[in-house]
């Protein structure tokens, strides 16, 4: 991601606003139907209005361009958890196997079922929470057309 965003950063245009806060606006280059967007980058806060820097912990193309304008290494702005030392520390501990449940200590509490906590369900089929997309619309349209054709053919049979 860092390298691909670094390559995209070349196409951006920077306008500096505050040297103290190291903030600037970045205009992206038009590509196909995308681009010509303005993003606000604040290096001191490690944030960009596109949200990618905050989401991934890696400076986006806009932030990398602003880093270059302020003579800051974009690699130094990457979150610490991508550091090789942090990675090694994460997996440096030893994992111990878990014994059979027969050897576990008895817990000093008892799990009690409380039926009042259970949510009340309505009778009938539960509604889906899935967001329908174009695939569902096509299937629905095909089903409606098939039902309409069946209805048309039964009307023709009744007429004749």
C-alpha cells in the first residue's frame, strides 16, 4: 500500500497552509471519471480527510505528498505496529498447550440461565438484515416476469 500510494502521490498538487501545524490541501489529478478532489492533510495530527491514513496507519498518497513538501520522510509517519521490532515482540512469547478440561480448576461461580434476558421474537419468519443489491433485484424482476407470463397464459386459456 505504501509503495502504490507513493507512486500516486507524484500526481497530486500541494498547497501549504500552516508550517507550524504542517497542514496543507492536496488536489488529486483527474483519472477517468475520478479525481480533482481536494483533501486536507494535517501531518502533526497524522490525519487526512480521505480517512485512509487513520484506517490503515500508513500515510495515504495525499499525506505522502505533503510530507515531501515539508521535507519529512513518509516512512517515519507509519504506525509503530508495522515496525519489524513490534512484530517480533508480538510473537516472541511462547505459547503453552492447554490441558484437558479434567485438569482445569473449578470456577468459583455458577452459570445461571435467565429467561427474562432473552429477546422476544415475533411470530412468523424473521426479517433479513442483509442489504439487497443488483443481483437480488434481477432475481425479483425475473420472478415477477415469470409470474406475469403465467398469469397471461392462464388468461388466454380461459378466453379460448
